[in-house]
C-alpha cells in the first residue's frame, strides 16, 4: 500500500522498497509492567496522546494534547467533533474511552506506553473550564469552547528496557 504523496505505507515500506531496517532485540531486553502511579506520572510527562472512542459502532482514534488534573486526563476537542457530540447525550453519565500515550525510540526500541480506560464527561464547572482553557492550548486552529475530563477506571502501562 503506497501513496502518491510520498511517505511510508502501512506495511513499513516506502513505495514498495525494502522493509525499514530493524534493530534486533538486545540481550537482556525486558518488558516491565508499570504501577498505576508510575504510568500516570509518565503520561503527565508528555503533552500528546491518542483518545479512542466509539464512532458508528467502530473504534475511532484522534491525536490530542492533554494535561493531568488530580489524576484525571483533560482534553479539549473541537466544537462539533464526534467525541463532543457523544458527550451531549441526555444521560450525562459520560462515555467509555481509552487514552494512550507513549515514548518509544525507534532506533533503540526502548521507551514506554500507557493506556488509560475510563469515563469521559464534559467539564461543566465555569471556574474549571476557564482554568483548563488557560492551561491547555490546542495545537490546531479551530473553535474549542469546552473541555473533557477522562476519569481513569483502569490504568496500565509497560516500559521496554
């Protein structure tokens, strides 16, 4: 699978060329499970992740920037986005989402990955909303008047050593 616009196809090959070079696993390489606290600390050390939600009964993934607030993940999606629309349901209980962030060096294959599964709800408190608007600036142009709080129910992560 290649593209007329250049780049690398999903199979890791650039325009049908040979596979990208691969670093073999080194001796003594391990996968270390992280505690919830370690995983949240690593998540807080980066500003970009991916939110996973359901769209038309299928998983949808969007890159977003975030901040941590008392253990909750705060994101600010575009007004009118699918995720924002899902939260406008009359039940108000929120929707189940996953949030993933990682830092993995492609040359050494060392790093970490964290996945948080929980409930996303709209931030409705005006003081909190003003604070998140000030602290969390979206990376792209658009209208962003709200914020979403993801309250973790399950936090998992691993470190590649």
